[in-house]
């Protein structure tokens, strides 16, 4: 009897653990949650594209990144990050009139690879 009760309680506990993990993961994906640049690329892009035209202009990009940079306490570090982000934006756009979703995905991927390389 005790053995059956123990197995039943384990099953209930695993169910709660599994359900709580899935809902937190789903919630994070839905909101594009996390630091700037993390989360669902399309959700992050849509947040930056203030006028919804499918392109992120330099002004839209600077507005979106300013919200991220406000959270950085060290002004020197924030300025260095802002400059780097601006250069990455300019390089990704080239001579175009704004950043497309595909360009944004490539820019993020290159930034993540650089971060990983710098960490090693």
C-alpha cells in the first residue's frame, strides 16, 4: 500500500514539474523575453519596427537599443556597446533604407558568434 502511494505521489510530482517547465518556456517564447537580442527574432524585430513597415530604420533601432542601454549602470560600457551596435546596424543595412528581418537575423547570429569567440 505504501509502495503504491509513493509511486502515485512521484507521478504527481513529475507532472507538476513537467507542466511548470513547459509553461515557463512557452511564456518566454511568446513574449520574446530576455535581454535585447535574445528571444524570438521575429518578436524582437516587430517590437523594434515601430511603424510596422517590415524595415527597422536607424531611428527605430536607436530607440529600441536605448531602452536596453538604460539598464546598464556603467556609462562608459553603455557608450561602447551603443557604438558597437550602431556599427553592426550600419554594416548589416549597407546602402539600404532599413534593416529587414533576414538582415536582423544575420546580424544577431554574427553578434552571438563574436560574443562566443570573445569569451573563449
